[in-house]
C-alpha cells in the first residue's frame, strides 16, 4: 500500500512542543478511506532509520502510524547516533524525563490519530526497548485496544523516568486491551527473573496477553542497523507477523465490547492420558519410534 510521510509539532504542557512523525496509507481514488492508528515508540535514540522503516512497514499494511520524538524536552526531533555518545545521552535523558511527561507524549500521540478524519477510531501501540515500555504504558490508556512490546526495558525493575520509580507493573490491571510481549532469551537487559516477574504479574492481573521468548535472540534483535551482530531478519519477520495478527484482529475487525470471563477449554480425551490409559495400546507407537536416532551434535 502506498504511504505518505509527514509530521506535526504539537504543544506540550511544559510550554514546548513535540514533533510527531506520521506515515499515512493511501488508496488512489479513495480519499475518505479510514484506517486504524498505531503509535510507534522509539528506542533511546529517538526516531532513527530503523524505527522509521519499522513504522513504514506497519503503515504499508493499512495503518496510520504516529511516532513521537520522546526527548523533546532536551533536544530537537533529530535521532541520536548509534554510538557511545548517543547511547550515553539517550540513557541519561531516559531517567531525567518525568514519568508524567512520557504519559503526556502517549496521550498526545493517540489523540492526534483519533482527531484524523481518516482514522477509524481504533488505536494500537508498539515499540522497542524504551519504546516497548512506553507502548506498555500507552496501553494503560483505555482508548488503546492492543499493544505489542518488543524487549521492553525497565518494566521489571520499575526504573523508568525521573526518580527511577515507575508504576507500570503496579498499574497493569488498568490495561483493557490485548498485549503481546516479545523478548529474546539472550537479552541481558531484561534477565530471566525480570521476564518471569512481568509474565507472573500479567497473569495475576487478569490481562489478555501473549508472551514470546525467542531462544537465541538478544536485545534489539529487530534493529536492522548498528545492531552489533544482533539483528535477526528471520525472527524479525515472524514477530512482525505476530504484530499484524494482533492488530488485524483487534483494530480492523469490529468485535464489539468484550463480555464474559475466561473461556472453558473442553478436554478432548476426558479421564484419559495419551500414554498411560489402560484402554490404549502404545506398543505399536513405541516400536515405530524405536528405530529413530536423533543426533543434534554439539552446541557451538
């Protein structure tokens, strides 16, 4: 699908302005076509080339995308460099910015999309690294129907924003939409116990969510530039399909309000265990498998 790129500078409560980059799908001869909206939150480097390409991919699937410049209190909308200096600045500003200011950015971005005549009124959110956490917080907004959070940092440690004492996990019950959390098992920014805490809290909060952990993925594995050897194109494609499945189902379809509690899953073999049932002869199965020999070699 064709897309048009633009931006809008919106006023913020601190008296400044924030630039929101937008990518809008277009269908020739259909000027009044309506599309869902998606807010894309960037990593600590603001809207870089990889973030913009990610946003364009989403827009090309028929979504109006808005990407805010997260550090507008400290600098212009230009991206930071993927180097030591840029990393230091991004990390410093991440914990210098007030939590309420992050939430204001999300609110303004959602409102910008909803104010468009071409928006169908349904909003999703996504982002990576810092942006994954911001997408999680954006989902606290009841106007957001779905969010996909890529390797979201600082949720488990509650260290986002000034004072390093965020309430993202504590407010998880406020999330009304559906969540997808994506991590790599080799992610040293969000350790196993941190991922376990997030998953446990979401379960206990009654959130509708999916949780994916890729066996060999490291932090920032979807970034196709300056990723220090961590970029995995195949896995990135799979994760993008997960994103599209969620957004297509929740933002394109009009499902109406959610009703009822948990779905009761019927057991197809009540009272029977596949390999321990007295009524089931497994000798043939065992003989069929006995000749197989699996050799996966050594771990490299």
